[in-house]
């Protein structure tokens, strides 16, 4: 894929749209019939979107290209951390605020914020060297 074909936000938009469709298909075809309650369908979308928000930046930014030199097992572990973090963060948010009577939109937005923060926090915790600047001194 040619990074110069689209700006960063363009790649992010295309990827977010794609994973949202895939996550919703997973919800309709697999998780819904398996018994997952509809208010938790947003969790799969958040987990997929968290991957895009983190990894498009790592892929697009030249100063973070060293990440792709890690062993495949480490990258797979990072992906698992991101997905599990997004699921746990957004799921806990839905469970915590479910009884307050918030609108579904507000509940979903709060779950997104929570899921994204936990997912990015876990990714940063495993890869702090990607976010240090050259003049950081550490």
C-alpha cells in the first residue's frame, strides 16, 4: 500500500469504515445468534476500531517504523493486548453505566472512550519506546 496515495486521515477513514462493516457482520452472523445482547454489539466495533486507531499511526509515521522489525510473536501479542483492552474497557463501561438510564448513544460514546483509552494504554505500556522523542533524554 502506498502511503502517499492518501493522507493519514484518509487511510484511517477507509480502515475505520472497513472494520466497522466487518465487526457488524460478525455481530449479525456469529455473536448475535450465539446470544450476545444487542447493547454489547458495540464492543466488537470498538475493539476493531481500536486496532485501526493504533496501528494506522504506527504504520504511517516514519519515526515508528522500527516497530515492524519486532518478532511476529510480539506484534501478535500487542494486537491481542489491544483487542482485549478495548473489550474489557468498553465492556466495563457498559456494565457500569447501564443502570443510569443514559441514552444508547451516550452509553456507546462512553464505552468507546473507555475502550480506546484502555487499549492504547496497554499498547503504550508494551511499547513506550515508540512514543519517546529523540530529545527526551531517557
